[in-house]
C-alpha cells in the first residue's frame, strides 16, 4: 500500500501495511497525509495501520516491534503528542474512534493485549494507558505467567479524560464518563454519565453530561 522511503516511515519486515481508509476502502497514503503524521516505526511482519481520512494535522509516534498487530485511527481526529508502543508479544490491537481529540497520550500494549478508545472523546495532557504490564509476573512455584491481559481496555464514546490520568489493563469506562485529573482507573465501571476520581478511582458524581463546545464562563 505504501513505498516506505520517507524519513517518517521506518518499516522492516514482510507484509506490513500502512494505509488510508475512505468509506471502508483502503488507499495508499499521499504525501500530504504523511506530512501530517509524526513517525511510524514497524520492525516485524504482518502488521496493519489503518488511518481514516480526513486526517487533521497531527503528531503521532507509532512503534511496533512484533508481528500481527493492528492499529485503527478514526477520521477527523486530532492527535497531538500521541505515542503508541507495541512490543513483547504479537497480535496486539488498538482502535481510536472518530472525532477524538488528544492533547497528549502514551499507550503501551504488549502480550496480545487490546485497547479500544471510543469516538468523540477529549483526552488531556500526559495521560497513560497501560493495556498490559510489559513484564511477566509469575507464580513462584509453577513459574506460570499470571498477568497475561484477558480483557479489552475500554474507553467508551464521548468520554473526557483529565490530565495525568492512568488506565491499567483491567480498566473499562462506559460512554459519557468524565475522568478527573490524576485518577487511576483499574477496574470495570458500568454506570454511564458519571465523574470518576481518585486513586483508585471511584464514582464521585452521577447523572452528568459534558460538552466541549459549551461556554460556561
């Protein structure tokens, strides 16, 4: 799908694809779209990065150091200081929905983990998403690895994530959730339209909604 001859693209391996998506059809990325990206490094095989157009001016750094990984980026997103790292295990997966605005996020995925960030989200600065632990935790007697991620780390649609928030591999928040600054989300929240805060995070307000366009001052 793409000739990897740009300084922004470092691709080594077989059957890797970096493609534009328009109306569910794949196209070669043009130079205009490549200039809007940050840097993409793929050292592995059978990896897929799909970038839905239109793409706003962005600063994305995607590093993939294993095989059979997938990254889906939605249309009309704004990716400022977006850092994505996939390594130490194959078949990792990341999806970010349409119309999501990211100020600064660091996403770490390994061991076949999956992360799904919804559409129309607003993500503030220095947010960390750990879909996996990146290091093996073993039972001392059997030496069996006991921290392999089993669930999909999920951020629902229309969520507002405050600065310095941290998501661990068991985190799930539903649609219309507001996450306070520096909250640590480490479990499955099911109630929509809430504010969650603290370490560990808990619900502190119910029956809320938010609007990034609303003028309240």
